[in-house]
C-alpha cells in the first residue's frame, strides 16, 4: 500500500493540499476531463495564473491526481485503506481533503475501470519462449574470456486463452492442409531479444519478485474486480 503514492507524486499533490478546498474540487473535475480527452493546456494555463504558479507545476499536480485515481481504482481500495495511505504519504492532508478525494475516487471508479479495460484490449500475452546460447569456443586468439550470448524468441498473442486450449482442440498435423498451416495468425507476434548472463540473471530476479508480489493481498484486491 505504501507504493500507492510515490515520492514525486507526493510533492505534486502537496501543491493542491496547500490550496483552498474549492481548488481541489476543481482539479478533480479537470482530472476527469484529462482521462476522457487528455490534457487541457488552456485551462491549466489559466489555473496557473490564478494560483500564481507555473504551467508545469499545475500540470504535474493534475497528473499526480490522475495517477492517484487510477492506482486507487486498480487496487480497489476500501475507504479505510485509502485514508491510511494518503494520511501516511501526505502528512499535511486534513480530514475534509481526504473526504473530497475519496468521494472523487468512488464516484469515478466505474469510469476509470472501463477506460482501463478498453486500454488493455490489445495487450500482448505470453505464449511460448524459444532460446539458445551462442559463444566462441576454443579460440587461442582471445586474450580474455568470451561472454556467451543468450538469444530468445518470445511468442506473444493478443488473445488471452489457456495455454492448453490450442493443443486440445487442434487437429492432427497430418490432417491439416499445408496452406492453412502456413498462414500466420493475425493475433500473434514474435519478438527477438538477446542478452548476456548477468542481465539474464537480473531479469530472472525481477520476474521472481513479480511472482512474489502477485501473491500479496494488494494485487489480489485488484485482480478480483477485474475478473468479475
């Protein structure tokens, strides 16, 4: 939960907390407009002049507010969890400001959830991986040890299905026409990559850390509403 508000985001939001409550409410309205149609530079410029600030600071505060709305929706936080997080990360926030932010998040949760679902429709899912190790062997001309290269081919697909469904429902290879089997599947994509052993070890550590975090309550709170 502590990662809901990043340090840089905390600085952005503190600018809004130093303003009157009416300003915070107006920025909540701007945040919804930002999600629907992108940044409104004209309104941000006008707001910067009214608040005796700069366009960059106003835009940063607005983006911090949008990030708070999106992340809170992803995690499906309860009111108690949200209050605990913002009061810990934003020590200057008062009870009324917390109430305004919570009402803002709960009233627009369905809107943000629909936007997130629509943005993930073309997301690529992992299907398979091919790899091989390449290296130079037994060369007397090398004065230093050769570093092997790991080459990988990632098979991705925009269709999220069970990894066994295709095998169970596919026809035998000898019965399939050669022309049909040669046609590429439009939803699939292949990505080639290569790395060295040190970077590969780092990638493995990052993936293992991701698997551990996937088991946490914070992630489960997000997965449950997204699957409903």
